[in-house]
């Protein structure tokens, strides 16, 4: 543990990189632990074959709208959502001028071609999955996390 200069608070960290601040007089935890701000992370314990690839997506995209904002828009409701539709996110002109919805076909094409080819002018860095089986696993995992089998 580390202590604040005034000796009133302790900061602790765990092996999973979560942190907590403790008020030493009362023993109360103050605020949220860092892991609470990241939101749900089901891919960390998932056996789905697309979960490991999804960890790269999670670097820039939160799963839930309530999680801390990241460099990309959140994925809540992604499956079946119109491109460029997350309120408050500053999309590139490339996405603001499109009108398709995210689904198996569009997500497969995004990662097969790469964002730079599928959406020229996008802010998304180049992310390609050339192996079609692994790409199908990733797209299916995105569906599992953000949509339903019926969509």
C-alpha cells in the first residue's frame, strides 16, 4: 500500500491492476476501483473462440455505454445499430456520411478488408483478420456480446 502525504488515505493495488483508495480513520473505500470504471469484461473468462481476438477491440471500445469513454464508440447495442449512431461520439466524416447498420456482413467486411479500405477516412486504426475462420469467430463473439441470434 501507498499512503497520501497527509497520512489520511491508503492506495492499494491488486494483481489484476485494480486500485482502491481507503480512508484510514474509518476504513471505508473511497470512490470506485479502477476496474469498476472499465465496465463488464466477460471476454476475460470466456471460452468463446472469438473472445481472445476481442481483447484488441476492448482497448478502444467499451462494451457498455456507462463504462469510461475510450477512443472508439461503445459497443452497447452495436448489432443492428446504424453506423455513426452513438450519441455524443465525435465520428469521422467517413462514418457520418454512411447509412448502413452493423451486422454479420458489415462487420465481416470491416475486418476482412480493414477499416482503411472499408471506410476510407475513418479514425479507426487498421485492424485486419485475414484468417476467415478466426474472423468468423470474432464476428460471432461481437454478436454474442452486443446483439442477439435473431438479428
